[in-house]
C-alpha cells in the first residue's frame, strides 16, 4: 500500500535510514574517543530501534524509568542504567530488576543510599552531580554531601560505587558550537574537581555525561568514561536551533490530516495537537513555533517555510501563505517536524517507516 494511503490520523513517520546513520556516526565517535556509548533509550522506546544500536556494538543503555528498564530487559538488554533518581516506592521492582540485569542507579541523598541497602542483588551506583543545570543532583561543590552519600553506599557489600553522572541540560539553552563547548568544558572541569576530591578517600570514579548537544558538537571526550545521548537518534527543531544538527538531519515527522482551510487568514487546521506533539515551543524571530511544516516527497519529505503557530488538544494551526493554502485541500496530509522528538515519540508510541513498516514502542 502506498505510504500516504496508510495514514488516516496523526501518524509519526520515521526515516529509518537517517536514524541508522545517526546511530552509526555516534557509535563511531565513541569508539574514536575510547568512551562507552550508553545511549538513552527514552527518546525512541522501541525494541526494533534498540536493535539498530546492537548492530553498532552498543551493549549498555540508559532509560528513564523502572518500567522502561523492565521493557528493555525483556528485549534482552543486560546492562541498564536508570537515569532518574531512585523512587523508593518502587524498591520491590528495582530489586527484581537487579536480580536480572546489571543495574545502574542514581543516588544523590543519604536517605536513598541507606534505603538501597535493602536491595537483594548487586547494583552499580552513580552519584548524580549538578554541574549547573539546577534540576537535581548533588551540587558539584558539595564535597561533604558527596562523601557522606558515598560512604553509606560503600558500607553495603552488594552496592558498587561506580562513578559521577550528570546531565548538562543547560546546553539546550546554548546556541552554536562555541557556546555548547564552553558549557561542556565547564561541566567536565566541575566533574573532575569532584572526582579528584573523592579520590582522596580512595574512590576511583568514572565520569558519565549525557546531553545530545555536547555529544554532537564536542569532538574530544578525554577525561570522560561514557556518554549517554538520546535525542540524537531522531534530532528535532530544538537541536537545529542549538546547532547540533541541520533540518535535514531530523528523522521523524508527524503526518497530520488537514481538516479545515481558512484562506482569509492564510491558515490551515491540522488533526494534530498537543496530545500528539506536546506543547514544547521555540521562540523564533518571527514568532512562536510548535513545529515546522513539510510535505511527503519521493525521498522522504520536503521541508516548507511554514510553521505551526498554535496548538490545542487535537488542533494544530498552520500559518501559511496564499500558495500553501491554495495548494492544500481538506483531506490532504501535511507533516510537522517536532520541536522535541522525545516527547512526540512518547506521546505517539508507534512509528511508520518511509517504506511502510509499522514499528511499535
């Protein structure tokens, strides 16, 4: 069946060739730098896409929840880090996972470290360090708290203090390679300062970093042991604004039926809203954008100079021009390149590849 004929409602299209190229390129960069690539699977959440990483020699992965860890454990992944602070209410499930896989956990408090003494099986423990993002983690200057947490971890013989882990999410506010590299350099210096301080207590700790802008734009990872990017498998408009990729690198697009035309205001209405794209937005020179418009083409899609300017639960409003509105009929399809592909993929749960194959998360 022709691809367009398979689409009757909002459908997340996947350019599998682009995604596989991104995976191969990041795996090659990791090998060149001698670092472990532990990709974050929260972006795609797909067994099939996960298998593409295996083809590039990836053996260790990152997830963002216990449920996701269990899903990928069922797919045969044996080295899994849950890159989210331990939820003590899920200790029974975490314990079951620790008995099945090599499990990595994030800890940033003495209370959590004490609670993990209850685990029935070994686990690798990473100290979550805040290097400036200010979301969560031990402040990079708080050697006292880091030492206290580490000491509690080390009193449990089945817990292994593995290293220092961070997500420098403030790179998402940077624009251009110079700005991203400056944040990366500062991040690494702060992690190494903590690493050196804790080494005085006899702990030899690894360093794990995890943001796509740094992983994409930095070439030299000396001093780092593993990288955990996730978004790079698809990229999105946010990454193009940062400078981590080009528009042509984006590997997913939401195909949306056109349900109304309003020529007087040069707008089109899509069946595709916040429940499909999220309400992530970019502020551009000419206004807010909830997504960039494209059309299906022989080789994937053709990117147009128009954007989604408003979203409600199911509606997406495209601000076009006379030509776009005149050339588009009710019932046609328009594609939306997402602002944040991780959220769009999480909301949609299914992919349709450009060669017409359905993939499920």
